[in-house]
């Protein structure tokens, strides 16, 4: 299941984020030899790991990270806009709220296959695309390894190369490689066609509620999980309410849908009453009703 | 930047427009404009195996050095050409290979060295082969593969390699899109409307004996010579040839050998 971590739910993922920085150190510094990224206490954190960053992490049933990626809006400093700026000769690095940059892609377990038989990167990419479409992102940019560029030709994506292929690395004994800055346009059609092509029907997003997210074997379509994330961003004061819902899902008795539905409905009624007594239209009830309907469908 | 400014402008222009190109002729012309400024005279992109419309080895696009390619065809160099034979065996996510590196790293036959020498004399002094593995399955086995060979009066450099590699990948992406679009429009009539490439034929059902006889016919031998080689009568050889022609609907032996050449090796 893919967990999407933003500044709004990161406090619920503090252990996981710690684990991610340690893993990134293992993958990029120890594994690939990127000495420049060496951090204190075996942590790999760079100047782009800010509040604006959105992390996509594939966690297994025991909350172990199997792979991950980072997304950054191009309105804040990005890799292409700063350190790789010279590599964008054909097209200026964008600064646009609807264009986001991906970076720090890593897969820990390459052998892993989901129950449907998909490797980690499939789930990661599709959840990023779903996130992008849901949030009105029109394009993704990134610096890709030259050897992966031909693979893009097999995908029904609109791709533009922002710069030539460049050799990188080589200083201070760092590894050398080749890569190019690429921009991929994203829209709902592109997501639909790609999903059909790769025969991906299932949803892979987890509820954005950290340790309290419901049973690890359950994933939610973006309309549910991303709506919750959206809600969390708009109403951080309602975090407790969302956690309460998550608790209901995590309840041992949550085996039957009937129980879950009733429990959520009952809680919503109580909250609604409380809010009514306090004399204002409840954010909880209005914001969560559609979410509850989606849960019931699951 | 070691690439001249004018070439850089042409490359930039091509890279900006390559996604919008809608015909193979336009793609070839536009690419030739960009590569000529880099000193490249000869480009050919071959789909080695792979996606539905191009099941076999087929030229996808190219801008050929006419004199050289005539000489090449007349001498049937496609049978021995070390580069194409090597590229067709690639299955990995490989790096581009320079011709001179290839020559120094491989044991070549006399004929293969002669081909390189003559290409040099025709002005193709150095070149590069860019392998383009495209699609793969979940286990990372490559299911679609193409390669682009480019040559001319150029000097090997990292920057030129990177530029030619990017041009090749981007052009192949556009060519693939054009082929698929035409295929979706009219799958039965494959590529005939789009290129000069003749229809694709599944030769996998040829019998062992038929293959043996045809391989000699393709080398330019007559039925009597083949009969002598294989220790059979001329009548038997002719019967086999007739059977193949009937099966695949070839009108003449010439048409048959042309198709076989195309499927066996590109030109």
C-alpha cells in the first residue's frame, strides 16, 4: 500500500520518516556511493526535504518501507531549478503551481510483487499519477537516468526533453552516470490509458493517517484517501476526528462492513449532535459524509 | 560546448518539435537537418523485434547516404555487416557503441573489416549504434527492441554521443507513435501506406529443409548449385522453392529473396 505523507499528516508518520531518511542514506550514500549526500547519524536529508515535499512510500504489512519517491512543487527550489539548472538547455525549469518535480526514487525490495503481481515501482508511479490528477497537477518534471529514457517511448505519455543527456558525477570518487531532464504531461486521460495498458485496476493509496491507518491489506481509491488528505490539509483542527474514524477501522471487530458502517454512522451522529448543540454547522459532518459513503462501498 | 552553436540550435529546434511530427517523411527530414549539422550523413532505425505492427526486423525511418547504400546493397553487405548482426543480438538495456570501439573490441572477419574500410572511404568515418530497448514485462525481460545506427564525418566525443543518443530515442518515440496510429487505423493493411516497407511475413513456419535451401538462394546461388551442395536433384530444390512461393504468395523468386533478405537482415 502506498502512503502519501505531506506536512499535514507527517506527525503521524514520524517513525516512518525517520526510517525513510536512514534508508535513503543506505541506498544513495552506502549503495550508490553518493558521498556528497552523506549526513549526520546516517541520515540522508537534503535542502529539498522541506515542508513542501510530499513523500510516496510503499509500506508492507509490518510498516517496513519497500520503496519511495519525493514530489516537490516547482514554486519552491527544486533540483532542476537549482543544482541541475544547467542541464535544462532546451526548456527553462518551470516555476508553476501545477508542475511538480519528482526525485529520490528508490526501491529497496526489487523482488517484491504485490498480490496482483506488480513490482513496487508500478504502485508508486500509479499513486503519484493519481495524486497528480486529483490535485490538478498538469505536468511532472524530473532528472532521469539515460538508460530509462527509451522505456518512456512505450508509454502513452506526452514527453518533452528539457535538456540534452549529460554525464554527471565523477568528482571525489563519486559514481558517474548519464541522465536528462524530462517533463511528462499528466491528465486523467493519460492516467486512464496507462492503467488500462498496464492492467492496473486496483487502487493503492492508504488512508493518510499514519500508524493508525486501517488494516495494511486495505487500500483505497484516490477519491477516498486523497479526499481525506485534502480534508486534513484544509482542516488540521479535525485531525482528532479523522483519527477517531481510523480507530474504528482498526478495531478488532471491524471485520464486518456492517459493524464499521454502523460505528462510523453512530460516531458521525454523535459529532453532529455535539456541533448542533454548540450552535454551528458541523465541519465534520459535512466534510465526512461523502467519505463515509465511499467507505460503506468498500 | 564542443558542438558548434549552429548544430546546437538545430538540435534544440528538433527536440522541441519532435513530439508534434506526424509523418515518417517529416521525421526523417527534420532529423536529418539536426544530425547533418553534427556531421552525420547516414541514419537508419530498425525495429529488431517487438510490438505488434512490426513483428520482425523492419526499417522504421532513416536518411540514407545514397551512394554508400547502393554500394552496400550491390555487394550484399547486409549479410555480413558486423554492426547490424551485432545489434540484432542485443537484448540488454545497453549503452551506445561507437564504430571504432566496436572494431577494436570484436574479432571481425575479413569481409566485415572491408565493409568498415569502404564505409570510411565513402565518408562514413565514424558512427554510433544506439540500442533502444523499449518495453519490458514485469520481470524486466525486454519485449520490444530497436536500434539506430548513425554515421558520418564525425569525431567521437561524450557530448556527441549524448546528443545522438537523445535524438535517436526521441525520434524513435515519435516513429513508434506514428506506426501505432497507422496500425490502429488499419491493422490489416499494416504499414504499406505509411512507408515503403513491404508487408510483414511470418516465416517461422518454414521447414528446416526449406530454410536450408532458401539460405543458399539468398546468397545468390542457383537451384542447380544448391542441389549439388545438398546432394539432391534440381527438381527437388525447385519443388521446395515453388512450395514456398505458393505458401506466401510470391510471384517471382526475386520477390521472395527480397522479402527473405528483409526478414533475415535489414537493408
